[in-house]
């Protein structure tokens, strides 16, 4: 996995050059067209050099894709501010995430679903160390969730307030997390594989209906 010391300015600069090059390809040609050779050509390095910094191409794509989450991160506080209870805030959190995911399904698939050659660890946290402006300044309580790369950890952090206030039992929260993750991942896969129309509003509404029903059942049976 990518590692760097904040004091190693040269290494950080080189890592950023590769990420910028991959992001340029995503912007110009689409995420599916990112290759090590293309990134190396744009960055002005030998292809082999990239493997000194990234384990594989998918890991490099992950970092480049993270740049395209900024609109989601910026809008999340606005969504949550509309909720009055922890339950409403959680639903709005999911609505924001789904809407932006379904706008850019390949981007979010690369970050939260795709094989990166091992456990995701702290990759998003590393990304925000490299590009802190992309995190902006969200409410403090959102930062651990926004930095979580592992999708199951991300969802468990989001639902944690409902466990703490007694709305859901820990067991029910785990079951709900799993069900929602499966529904979300299924929708992303269907969109990418052209089994559903690319209609972010409609797809978000569809998934949110299922999410609301799951939460309603969970509250009734906790």
C-alpha cells in the first residue's frame, strides 16, 4: 500500500504527479481507460517507476477517483443540516451518498467496491493528507466516516448514533448495514453494466425506498 512521510517532499511530489496524470485520463477519456503506461507517459516517467509508489493500477485509480468525490463531500453537510433527528440525518446521509454515487458509478465503484489488491486500510485518509483541500471543512463528527475507506466501517460509523441513542440494537444495526450495503452495491453494478438507466434521481429514489423500509423494520424490532 502507498506510504509516505510528510517530510519526504520529493516522494509526495512524485505521488501527486502520478495521481494528477491518472485524474486527467479519467476526466478526458473515462476511468476505464486509465493504464500505467498512459499515466507514465503523461507524467514523464518510466512505467516501472509507478510501482515504486503504488501496488497496482487499481490502487492508483483509487487515488485519482477520490478527487471526483469532492462534490459529494461538499454537499454532505447541507444534506444533513435538513434533518432534525439522528434518524433523519442518517437517511439524508445515505441519500446524498447514493445520489452522487449514481451520478458517477464507476468512480464510486473504484473507491468502495473494486479490488485494490488487499484491504483498503487508510487509503482515503492518505489521500486527504496529500490533498487536504478536497476534504474541505466538514463538521468534526463527519470526518471519521468521510475518511473511512472500508465500506463496512464507513456504514457502521454512520449508523453508530442510532445505536448510542437506543434507536437500534447493535445486532440490528449490523444487519441493517449489511442489507443496505448489498442493495447499494447491487444498484451500482446494475448501472455500470447498463442493466439500469443512468438516471441518478430515479435510482436514488428507488434505493432510498428500500433503505427507509429497512430502517423502519429495524426500529420496530430492536
